[in-house]
């Protein structure tokens, strides 16, 4: 996956596949689709570890262990790092790339390295003449399936996604659906090194200016939409769209368990207290912001 890819322990691979509800298969387009879909559906995008004070690193072996044996998720470095390691252990040709998620301002140098992207190489086929697949379990509310690395519009309900190559093919740009949580992401097709991500991971997980530090969140994708919790606001984008405020502590933790499979069994009581206090504080800031934006009467 990288210049010196780590190895995934066979027992962790078995536990990982058990969590996904899958058996090992030989690499193929259908098997890749099944792995990516089940990963999106079973392993949540989450930043709760930040507010709980767990301080995770980005070692993909550690990420795979947490996902396989401890029922956790993570953000892009953890999810795509672990998934890439799993795919490599199953015989797929996987590459990691430096990406940058951006907002309405468009791609910018400052965002470079805030995202880890995967591509997987398979034999060319009718569905994908290039044989190269864009795989991304680390965007939260975007992909449910791998995408053939082909320019144009790709439908993944409820979202319409667009892939745009640079003229020389050295970069690709994912344009997200307007209903998504970000505008787009650009990545470099050169093979990445883990050191390419360490600075951004430190900033994203520790800086007071980071949205990940300010607001605890989790997302889990399925075939028709995505469930999202930000602070104490629980919402659904896509089929069954809804939004509600969950301000009772027990109900909030229950929602994490039921909708995101985040039972947090390994968290000490003090860490749960920190996480809840952070969610409440984020919700109060959100309410204040909503009030300040309300039209005068």
C-alpha cells in the first residue's frame, strides 16, 4: 500500500472479516464491492476518541486492531489505513495517496494531507476498462461503493458524485453532492508515505481550531443514505431524512450504540464524562449560533 506496507496479523484479519460479516475471497470486482460496502455499513466514521481523550495515532495495524476487536471506527487515516491493510492481506494491489478535503473555497495547499485516499488495481473489465478503483471509507457521508477511476458523474444514492482528472492525470478531484458534509476532495496519484499525514493528523486531532476537536461526531453510510450525529443533533440524509436533538445522556449514548454500533465498552467512566461534557458544550455553542442567525422580529 505504501513504500513499506505493514503486515496484518492473520487473527486480526479473521476478526476484521467477522466484524464485516464476510469470508475471505480471492480478489475480484464483486468481492471488492462487498468489502467496501460492508465496511461503510459496519464501521463508523467517528471522532469521539478525541473528546474522550484517547489520543489515537495513525498506525494502520493499531487501527485494524481497534476496528476488528474493539468495535471502534475512526476518521480517514484509521478507516482507510485499516481497510487498505485488510485489502492488501487479501491479495489486492492497494495504493495510498495524499488527499485534501476542501469546502466552498475549493482545493487549497493548506488542505493537502488532511485525507488519506486508496486506489485498488484489478484486471480491466467492461465495468472498469482502466482496472483502477477509487476506494474511500474515510469520508463519512460520501461513498458506499468503490468507484471506477473514470471521469464523469457517478450515482451513489442519495448522492451524485463527480470525478474530474487533471489534464495530465496526476491528480483527481471528487466533487461531492450539495447535500453532503463537504464540497470536494482532491488527491495526488503518487504513492504516499505515512509521514505525509502526521502533521495534519496532529493538527486535526489536537488544535482548538479543528472542527474535529470542537464537535464530537459520528457517521455511518448505507445503501440509501447516511446517519449523522454532531454534538447532540442526530440527523439522517437520504431515505427517511430527519433531524432531532438528543439532549438526554442515556438516550445519546444509546443512539451511538444503536445507529453507529459504537458501544464504547472500553471507555472508562471519566472518559465517558469528558465525551458527554464536550457534546453538551458543542450543542450549546450550536444553539447560540442558531439564535444569533435568527431574523429579528
